[in-house]
């Protein structure tokens, strides 16, 4: 994806020996499948983002969408705002040294693969969408597993293995049932648990962030504020004031 400010003028070799010229505007994406020689010539200096995906994993995941063999075509001039957004989030995570944690990065790469498969894969069979949602028993099993592993480095791969599912299948079934992704669900559970930890003055914000596997205190504080509309520090102070008022009320009633 072209992430620079200027358009890129590519000169691409054709099979007949000639050259084809194409203009790649800002935020325009192109796909180059595995095994196809990547050769582009340009006289100027440009900035663009390259993402490399393991072909075997992509083909294996494609079985969720297609009944038969799947292929990936070389395509240029793709204007896809949703895919652009995912790629920019990936770039931001890399530049910030994964500030939102490994689970967030894993979620982004999974979303990237799902979006690509659903919109740009080519097959000699029709697209299938008959996976359905989780059963109530499967959902309850996930609840128990997540609750038991909130303080661990919980990843989508771990959860998929526990449920004996492909990671992509897990995401689609879970979202169909719960209307949110497994990543969003895990984050919600961690933040809910953090509210109980914040009531203990013996735990600093840094310790709570570490205990619940946030990348750092900043990541924890930003996530908490986004969900509850208040920072963990202010939540703790407000909760302390409520506790003091309640204690005073009990003392007054006894008198």
C-alpha cells in the first residue's frame, strides 16, 4: 500500500517483454501472490507498506469460505477503505512497538486474512457461509476458559485449540453468537476484572496492567477509559470516596 504523499509510477515487465506503466495513488493497494516475481521500476523515492502472509496458512484458512480449491490473483489499483484501515492499524502497531499487546496484533492479522479471503480470493466453487454460531455449551466453555486464563498470555490460537476449531472459524462462530469478536470479549472481561483489582489499594496501576497482560500501564489506562469513560485512577478515587461516604453513613446510623 502506498503510504507516502506522492503517487507512484510503476513500470512493470509484461510476459511479451514489453513494459506496462501504472499509477499507484496514495492508500491504493496491490496484491502480489506467492511465487510470482515482484519486479517494479521507479526512478523516484517512495514510501509504501508491504505485508507478507504465509501462503499455507492462507490456503488452509480458505477452506472455511470455499468448498474447493482457491487461488489468489495479482491485482492492482485496489481502493478498499476497510482493508486500508486494517493496514494502517498494523503499521501504527509496528511503529509503536506493539503498544496494544500481542492479542491486538493477532486480532488485526486475523481480520486482514479474513477480509482478504472473503473479498479477493478466487475459486472454482461458490462462497460458503453456512458455519453458523456457537452452541450455548460452546459459549459457556469459552467463558470458563477465558475466566481461568485472564492473567495469562491468552491468544486466539490458544482459545481455538481449546475449542478444537480453526482460528478463523472460531472468530466467525463467536461473532455470529455474541455479536462481538473474541478479542473484544477478552478485553471486556479483563477490564471488568480490573475494576475489582482497582478496589485494592495495594495494587498499583502498573501491577494491574501487568497482571492482566496489558502491554503497559498506558495501554491499560487507555483501554479502561475507552470502555468506562473514566481513567483507572479517577475510578479508584471515586470508588474510595463512595466507600468513605458509606462508612460514615453506617457510623452515623449507629449513633
